[in-house]
C-alpha cells in the first residue's frame, strides 16, 4: 500500500516538473501592415468651392476607392455616405502609380473626411475644407523653390512644417519642386513623402495645393498634369496655365507659365481671363520667373514684362507673385511706365498699381538681395513663405489683405543653417488669423511685419 502511494506521488511529481519545464510558445508581435497607398496630395484644379482632386501613389493592391463625407467616421469606411473610384490613373510615371479621384458637388466652406480603401486594407483618415463661395475671411500661403538634398532640403522641410502650423485654406506652390529638370523619380517621391508627412496637421487636415510650372520642371513640361492633374490649354499637356475663383467675387487666382511662350495664345488667354474677372475684389497672378528680380544673379525678363505687365495694369491686378530668385521681396504698388521717374519700366503708383511679391526660397539656398529698385518696399536673403490674410468688405471697412513674410530658415557666413519654427505654437481651427507665439516674421524698420493691400502708408 505504502509502495503504491509512493509510486503515485513520484509520478505526480514527475508530471508537475515536466509541465513546469514546458516553455509556452509566444508568438512574435504582428508587424503593422505596410500601407498600400502613399504620397497623398490634394489639388485645386477646378472650382475649389465644390471640387477637389485627391491624388496618391498606389503601392500595391487593387480596386482603390475614396470614401468620404461631412462627418468623421475615422476608418469606418462603410459609414461614409459618398465614394469615388479613381477618375484617372497614370501607371509607372516617375516611378509611381498615380491615381486621381476627383470629388465633385461638394458643399462650399465645408470640412470633408476621407479614407482610401483597397484590396489590402484601409488607409488613415484625413480631412480637408472646401473654399467659401461667398466673401468670407480666409488665409493662404504662397511660396516655391525647393531642393532635394543638403541644407536646402532641410530648409524646405522647415517651411513644410510651418505650413502645417499655420493651417491655411490652401497653398500656392509657384514652381521648382525638386532639384534638376523634374525627371528624377526619387526626387519626386521624396518631395511627395515630405509633403504628406510634414504639411499635414496634427489632426489630419491636408492643405490643397495650387501647382505652378517652374524652370526645374522643364525636363518634361507635362509633369504637373501627370503628377497633380493640373489643367492645360489648347489640348497641349505642356500648356499648363489656368485660373480659380473663391469667395464669390472676392478672390481670383491666375496660374501662368513663364516657361513656355508668354505671348501668343497664353497672352490672349490671360487677357480674356482678366476681362472676365475684372469685377473681382482681388486678382492675383502667379508665375515662376519675376519681371524684375531683386538679385543680380537673375536676368531681367523683358519679354515677359512686355506681354503681361500692361495687361496687369489695364485690368487692375492686385498682386503679381513671382519666384525663382531664392529670396524675399515686396514692392510698393507700381505700374508700367516710361515717364520720368520710372525705373526698369515701372513707376510707383499707390492708387492704381500692382504690388509684386516673391521671390521664392521655400527651401532653395537664398541668393543675395543686391538689386533693389526705387520702388522696392522690402527685401531680404533667407528662406521664407508668404502668409496672406484676406478680409472682405464689411459695413465699416473696405476689403483688404495682410501679407506676412514668415522666415523659416537662415544661414550664417559659414553657410550653417538655423531653422525657425520649432517653438511656434500651432494654430487651431478657432484662431486661424492669430499670429502664433514665437513666429519669426520679417519686420524691417522701414515698414514693419505686416504689409497691407490696398497699400496703406505706415504712420
């Protein structure tokens, strides 16, 4: 009896020991699924009060669909009331499989949330806002000229981050997206990766872009149509120029092309567009090469001046936005003139002149501002973006725009870069017109940090 009990106890102990010695199998943590879509960008290429184009690179998977609506359902795609399959695809161009989904019949001045679902899964939820269709205040950012490596790339990323913090309604990118001639696949991928990751706000808001052709896109003059679905004229994909309106008759944007024939068909189109929108409060023409650069490193663009400047004055253009020079400048209101007192074909005219703003340096290395004119209000050599606040007329005030030059990076004598903006407090949807704390604004003693159009003399 005792022996049986001993054997039973021994067997039990052996079983317990063996059980305790067995190491449980621990499955390795599942790797998060790699996204099947990437390089999102939102484009305004039609009526921005009711239409937007969502573009992305389809890395893999099939049957992508954009699901969207006015309420945020996060990634619950079935809850969104609207859907849109790609309206256009370009496979393999610049090393990407670009898909465009054009959303139409949207409500003006409305937030829309969206996800992209395909056979591989569901992407992150993002959102955007359409433009107002009646005069309402809004902000936008204008700038251009980025590079693909070194400190200019770092400076461009600082400007991208600033864009997210300032949360404008849209951004005008006035040409020169990458280094080279615009035909390098990896540089475009890098630009889009940076744009998506750095300009998207912390709550997932994406800022629509109005793309404009620059000289660093001349290797393939159809590139903006193929990567942004930018409109073109006369059935020629390289003739990329177009216009947009928002805020009722408050604001009209004209996207011109200084890299193709500026006279002929483009000049005729420009005059017709200006004539059709001459009753707008503010009209802004955007083009890459400025008429009169503020650096001696760039030549005067006399032919462009001859083709466009007289039309700008005839139809009372408010702002001419140039680029290319890699610096900052703002002129007093000026008009074309050969009379006494004029300089390089312009004379100051505070009442009827156009204010010329620019000249690039979103990321590209700043050039020396060594070619100021008698009608130059302010200029500087640093990386910067222009931040516009647009206000319609009220019972007590006429319509006006405030223009701020936001410094995003500076260089010392040894070419060491200092980026600005890390300590800038991001704006929210409730304070879009405030100047955030720690924002570095260019504020020369001659005028200050805010330039107003129509021009107002500083007291």
